[in-house]
């Protein structure tokens, strides 16, 4: 046997062993995957679940019809076991099929981990997100009682087609919600990138950061910021005028609750907490105030005006049906232009304490009179400001305010803060972390909502006398 034959034979033997090992490894992986599939299939493919944790007295629970047949599930479902899902392949799937795959992956991952889960999950997730971002038209559930997107457990509901929106609206209707389906263009299609704005830009001004796509069917939740950045992040040319997303969200959430004609356990506490959250945000905000002035005035970088003793100021007022006079103030430029775009009044930026001084003998302020129409009487404004000053003083000294005998004025303020318009009888953390408000965790599955495991909220038609002076009947 020659030298060539010796080394050639050794090389062939090593190649044969490597090939055998590869074959054994492939067989091991195939057996492991077969075992995983068997565990998954024992549970069955997912199907749509209830739209929210609300249970209506005397009404059978609604689960919408599955839009994907069993045969189609078997056909496309096996894609989740691909070692590397093809991006080109999933582009041929419709939105519900993509959401079905995402739901199946998240369901089965809990039962037995899927090989390549993270990378494949991200591909499907990004495809869905891209379609939402690039959609020509989206269908949004609006609350007829507020005129703004309907907020349910902290989310709004966006749909990929009108049919799904209508069917979901019927389910919410059985929960005594008055909703309308509003087709919304995803963006304004402006030619200039500088002027282009999307529906998701608008949601920023409303403080809406969480939304569900196709709730009631196969669904997923997203963050608004995954679609578009906040205006403050747009760069050096960003608009520095006031924007109060937290306050606007608190107002919409409060109004949606107070105008919902139902009864359920702890509803008064929930409403009181939402009202208090709104009141706190109102006191901390800067506003655009319409005004006319004569004499010297200095405009600061943040839009605030600095007057001298020779400056004369004039403000408009709004008169209510009961002959009360309110100073109109606005959370942002969008709301301001609804009333004063073509008027002689210009917008100036003021903080809550300044506005309290401008109110003078008026009965109070009305926030966004062409929008949410939140009225804060002058006495409540004083109570809010004094409460904020007390907290600020306590925080500055890093200690709780000392207890003392209350004066008549202080006693009135305490009364105002404990139930007459600005109630806070239930700790905010207890109520807002419960069944009525949802919060999103970064590691939470995208097809599940954080309130799904909570006990159903049982409600009945009616109203537990939950009127608020902040939102008087029109």
C-alpha cells in the first residue's frame, strides 16, 4: 500500500465519521422537533378569545368567529417550526394569518420552546408592524360620548378592515358602549417630509401610547412609539409649544368612564381615582392661553410671556348655559387652532399658577372648549394649587407635612380634595393597577393583554350617580 493510499484512506474515514455525526445530529433534531410538535398539537391551534374582561349581566359572552379555517391553520401553521422563516414567504400572508402565526408561536412557546423562536418571532412581528405603519387606511373605534378614540383598559382599538371593526363594535355595544367606526388615513400623504404627519403622530397629542390591532380576532398590541417618534424627538426644529399628552389621556379616560352608563363593583372608586389623576395632571401642565396685549412684552424661548407693569392684557371668556364665565385654555396647538386660528387673539404659554391669577372674578377655566370641555371651578383651582404647594414644600424638606389644626380655608380645601369634585378616597396605586386599567410590560407576549387573567368585571346597565362638576352635562 503506497503513502497516498494511507493518507487518502484516513481522510475518507474522517469524512465518513463527520457525515455520520451530521446525520445523527439531524435525526436527533428531527426527533426533538417531532416531540415538540406533538406536545403543541395536543393543545391544538389557537383561536380568537374574548375582546376584554367585561362580563355583562344576562348577556352571553361573545367570541367572534374564527377567520382562519382548520385546514389553513394546518397549512401555514407549520411555518413556525422552520429553522429560519423566509421573509419572502410571510409577505404573501394576510394580516390575520400573520397574527395567527404570532399567536401560535407565543402560545406554544410556553408549552415547549420552539427552536429559533426569537429570530422568527421578530420577523413576523416586524412584518405586522410594517403593515400597520404603511397601511393606506385604518379603522378605529371612536367613543361617541367623547368624540375621540375609545380607550378600553388603557388601549385603543385599531382594525385592518372595516368588517372586523364593525363586528368588534357590536360586542362593545353589548357592554353599553356607544362607539362609531372611523376610517383614518395612516398619514396625510404630504409631499414634503417636513409636513408629513401620521395618525400615530396625532395619537401622541392624545397621550395614547398603546393600541391593539384587530382585537376580537387574532390580535397583537403595539406601542405608538414603535410606529413614529414623539415630536420632541424630531430634531433641532422641533416645536417647543405646550403638549400635554398625559393630561389629555387622563381627561379622555375620565370622560369615557363618567359617561359610561353602567354599574359595577368599585366603580365610584375607579372614577374618583381617574378624576384625581386628571386633576393632578391639570395642575402640573403648561397651557396655551388666547390673549391680546398692549405695551411691552418679552417672549421667552419656551413660548411663555414676560410682562412689565405697563403691559395691558385682555383674555376672552366663554359663557355657560347657566350664565357662568370661564377662561378658555388649551393643552396644545391643535386644540387652540380649533377656536382661535383666524382671530385677533394670539396664543401665549402660561403655567397653572399664572392662569389662576388671570381667572380673577371668572368662575374658572375650561380646558379645550372645542374638545374635551373639562371645567375646573375657581375654588377647585385654588385647592389644587395649594395642595401642590404643600406637597412641594414637604418634598423640599424630605418629610411629611406636620399635622396641625386646620383653618376654615384649609378645611375647605381638604374637603374639596376628599370628595367634592376631586376625590381621592382610594389609593391610586390600588385602583389603577387593578382590573380597570392595563399596563404593558416589555416582556409580555404581544398577543395577550395584561388583564386577561383577571376575574371578569361584571357590570349591569345603569348609572351609579357618578356625575362630576368637571364634566357637566351639555
